C-alpha cells in the first residue's frame, strides 16, 4: 500500500485558530438547535418569527461547522456562503430588533446582534471570513 504524501492529502481548515472557530461554531450550533427546538415545540405561537429565525440560525451554524471541517473547494465555497449569510442575518435581524422591536415578541439568536450570546454571533462570521481568506 502506497503511503499518502503530504501534497496528496486534502488540505484542512481545522488547524490553528481554525480549530477554535470550529469549536465555537459547534457550540453555537448545539445552543441554537436546543433553543429553537424548545421554542418551536413549547411556545411557537408566542413569537413565530423570532423562533423561526432561531431555527434558521441553528441550521446556519450546523452547516458552517461542517463546511469548516470538511476539506475541498466545494466545502470552502459552502463555508463562504454560509458565513456570509450568517453575517447578513445577524446584521439584518440585529438592526430590525433595535429599530422595529415590535417585530420580535421574543428574542432570537441574532436579536440585538447576538447580545444574548455575548455578541459572538456578530464577531464570529467576521473571524470566519478572515480565516477562510487566509486558508484559501
């Protein structure tokens, strides 16, 4: 059996600070998924928009985590698309929650730019984009 050389191995983004980003994305994926499942099952009628947005955030974090782990150009593009969508979502929902709070009977993961999550949802996509640019 021929031994695989370093040049033949798919290059991974899961090294250095990339590992930290993946861990944080994974934690947010778990937190947002747990939150959204509970909210949708227990009290969806109270704030359908906010709870749906929490579910969208959960899916985004799950896909971003997978895309950052998986090697190859397709997953690299998926990571860019997902993280860009995340940043646009955080900025849009954050701004709407400040200027049109009546839209949000309850907070979502991205409300007030992720304040309920220590603003990590606002900072994380920027760091993710910087990392992706560095690891191209």
